[in-house]
């Protein structure tokens, strides 16, 4: 088994996002790594499984860096880097994107200097090589499996529901790297946030006041083999306390709800949760602060002609 040399514990992450979701991606990255994403890559000492995020595509555990690719090769040769069933992959970056043939040439040149047997189809380990900020980077490369995309194919979906990738990002924004915190979705709808949280291993509970929608949400959870964590009932009756709440605030276009009822939802959330991530159709800074929350950060994400506002509150 290959052992990662303890020379450098830094990680290089590559990201990708649409223009509509750029601010959401940057908010998620800030919550996971406590730093801003300025380019589509990020260096960090924090490890995050890339498959947790809808926006992180690759994670390279950095073994070697160099001014030139030859310096990378020299370090591989000097350390007599050995691996079995490995593959080398060139990771294109915005710094210096390579064409197909050039990328394969780089992979061959690096792989030729690693001792052991290469395996191109089903490698046990993938080494990544790339060039970022005029530095060559080499290390073990982990890709986002994107298994969460299967959650798009659930028995019940509603056109006004948040997209799966947005819900996954919201969960990461809510918990950061504290995977042991308790989470509640007091207006869980068909359960998209619940599904993403459970798939990451988060302790979450859901509440839905509409019995029919709640029943459909339970069916969605059961479809993916997840535990039923949904209570059909009024969130005002919740007695438990949670570390954070994720609230997709019902809106008048899709639900018979008044501004006063929206405010009541936020008031109840203040009672049961120390922190809140809330998604609204309108800017609601005044309403949020009026119930005792402080707005720590906010961003927007678009879905067709609709713009959603996302607030992190404490």
C-alpha cells in the first residue's frame, strides 16, 4: 500500500461552478476552509472529502512542488516513489490548460519515473500533476464521485424545490466541518435537504406541517434507503434544541402564507436553533434581525427567473 510522505500536509482543491451559483460556491468554500475562493483553486491545510461538495472537483494531497516539471521528476526519482496499480492524471487548471496530447505526454513522463505497476482502467491510487500559480504540483489525487447526482431521481419532486446541488451546499454551509452537530429542517418539504444531509452523515431531523407533502418526503427517504427522520407536524410544537436550522422559507407564490406567518417561522427557529441558514425569495434582512438573529453572511443563487437569497445567521 502506498504511504503518503509526511513532507507537506497541504491540499490543493479545484472547483467549478456556473455564474448563477458562483456566490453560493464561494460561501460554501468559506464555511469549509475559513478562507475566500478567489480563483477556481484553493490551497488549504484542512482536508475535506471532495464528494461532500457539489463544487469541489479534485483534491490533491501535495507531495512535491517545483518550478519545473523536471524538479517534480527529480524528487520522485530521489525518493524512489513506488506504487502498485497506480495511474497518473494531468489535472487541467486555469493557470495553464493543456491539450489532450500534451496532457497524456506529461502523464507518461511522470509515470515512467514511478517504480511499480501502472493500471489505467481501475487504479488503486491516482496521482495528479498540475500547474497552478506558476508552480508544478504533484500528489495523490481524489475526485468527486458525484454520487449525490442520483438524488435527482427521487419519486417526488416539485418545480419550486431547491436543486439537489444547492441543498448539498446549504448543508455544508450550515455545518462546516462539524459533522457531529445537530441540524433541523423545520419546513422540510419533500426532503431534499434531509437527503443530502443524511448522505453526508449529518444528524438531522425534519418537520413538515402538510401531511401529504410529509408523506411524499418519507417516500423519498425510503427510496434511497435512508432512515425516516421526519415528523409530520407544526414546527411550533418542537421542544428539542438544535445547533443549526436550515430553513427554506415558504413563499406566497407557491404556498398560502402571509408575511406574519413567515416571521413566525423565523421566531420559532430562533427558539429551537442556535444558528440558522435561511433561504428566501425576497431580501429579508430587517425581518431576520427583528427576531433576534445576527446576519453573518449572505449570498444569492438563481433558478430560472427566480433569485433566492441565502443568509447565515447566529
